[in-house]
C-alpha cells in the first residue's frame, strides 16, 4: 500500500483534517460548556441553592439585548451591558422575594426556581418570541485558518472570554471583600455567620452574580445561532450535566467536566450525528449518579441528600 494512486493518502489526509477539526471544535465546545455552567455552579457553591431558573435567565439576557438593539436602537456594547445587569437584577429579585422563603428546603428550592424559569420562558412564547428572526450579531465577523481547519472569529472570542472569565473569578474570590465572603459562605456558613457575614445578603449576591454569568454566556454564545425559547432548556441541561459530573460547588470539577463532555459531544456529532449531542449530557448525568453521585470533585453532600 504505497499509495502511488493517491487514494490511501487521500483517505488518511482527509481523516487527519477531520480529526484536527474535531479537536479544535471540541475545545471550543468545552469552553462553551464551562461558560454555561460557571454561574449555576457559583450560586450553588455559595448559597447551596440549585437555581433551576438558570436557563430562563440565560434566554432572558439574550432577548433583552435583542430588544434593546432592535426596538430601542441602542449601541451593541451598551445593550450587552444593560442586558447582563438586568439579568443579574432579576436573579437577585428571584432569591430575595421567592427562594429566600424556601431556603433550606432543597425540594422546594428546585420546584420554585424551575417554576419561575418555566414562567419566564413561556411568557416569551406567549408574547410571540418564536421564529428565526431573533438573532444577535457576532462581535467580529469573519474566520481564520488553524492549520487546515477554518474557524470563525466569534468562537475564538468565546475561548478568550472563557479564559478571562475564569481568571477574573479566581481574582474576585481571592482578592475582594465580597469574593472572600463568598468563599467563607461556601466553606462553612455557620462560621461565616459568627464572623458577621450576612448569609442572606451573600446568597442574594451569589444568585445575582450567577445570573449575570448566565447573561454573559448567552451574549457570548448565542450569536453563533438563534435566540430560541428551547435554548433555555438545553442551557439548563448542559449546565446541570457539567456541574453534576464535575461536582456541584467545585470550579475545578466544572472545568474538567466541561472538557470531558465537550469533547464527547463533538466526537459524537462528528462521527455519529449532531442530533445525538444532547444524549451525551443525559448519559453523563446517569453514569455519574450511578458511579459517584457527588461528582468527580464534589465536596458537597451526596446529590441524593441535596436534591
């Protein structure tokens, strides 16, 4: 098989290009999953509240940016900032006026937050926000070549934003007063109370901050496609899969799980079919619940005790 007719080399070369592209897009997909999960993980790690309205807040931010851009003709950057701030505000309100009253009752927290998220998403459906016209512009149009694989600049920006965001969160939680209070709450709430940290105030901030991260993820990721109500459900499922596999409350676990699930989804889409991608998240959840319910790096109580 010397390949003088070119066929064996062509097959090998084509497979090499496909593998290279799969690896590149797998890495991008991993960063996307990490962006999706960071806000959910931060809120749970600090307050112990599983915010099942997370997917709805993700879509709320995108629709808010779209309305500011399309209806009010705001500048794109200003629309992004206002949309993220509004989403943070709504997240804080959800905790202050609803979840605060059921805090400490995990089942009630899940039911209440999921109900709120469902109401938000279906409210947009009621208003007629369905169809293909709801899109957000990419930050920078165009594509570049990485080896023999072409990738659009928006995906490269997603990688950059993801890396910067993880670094920012590390700095925030290690070198700011609020961030240190977050860490104190996450490590031992009773001790934090003794030290004068207001747990309800910190929990409100954590849900607002986590909601803002959901908004950042939406504004960054959704220019790749359409803004659709169903995207809220898939965003919540992917965030749950990453957090459950990595371990709820563990940032390192979220990053590792994002890589594992991200590459698994991309290889599945490339070699089996894109419609199987969501199955990967479901299978990952089922496997980890059977093998290690607290997750790969989970330091919280076993999931069956929490949710």
